[in-house]
């Protein structure tokens, strides 16, 4: 089965994230209905990277005010929360890949029974 292709609306950096996420999962993991969430995950990932760069720059600058630094940290926390939420909805975070007992699920639910794998 072919993998889902990145939409043309994504920038180059966002496409890199798209490929990283989709290539890390089985080819049939993402359907067309998941595309809007996947696009937003890519966008938030790039924004989180940019905010992290600003945090690092501000941390090393003696002219940085505490208010500005706190604002950056709030932005970073917000991007992290968005990424975590989208990852859970797309079932790509580690917790989503485990069953009730904490064991890694190698197949999607609805696949063959474990004793037939």
C-alpha cells in the first residue's frame, strides 16, 4: 500500500516532519481523514522548533526580561500541548501504541489475533 503524500500546502520544513511521522508508522496507518490533523502536527512541530530557538537565544542574552522569557516559555508549553494532543489523536505517541497492560501493540486493533501472528 502506498504511503500518504504530503499536501502541497506544507512548507519544506513541514514536509520533512510529515515524512518523518508517516515513515515511522505502517503505510496504512494514516487515511485521508487524518490528513488535517497530520498537517497541523507538522505545523506545530516547526513552530515548537522556532520557539525553542527563541528560548535558547533569550536565555543567553543579558538584556532578556523575565516577562519576555516567561512569555516564550508559555508559548513553548502551548506548542508542546498541541503536539501531544495531536499525537494522541493520530495514535502515534508511545502511550497510544500500548494496550491496557502496557504491552506494545505491533498491529492495529482489528488485525489477526496475537496467536496467529
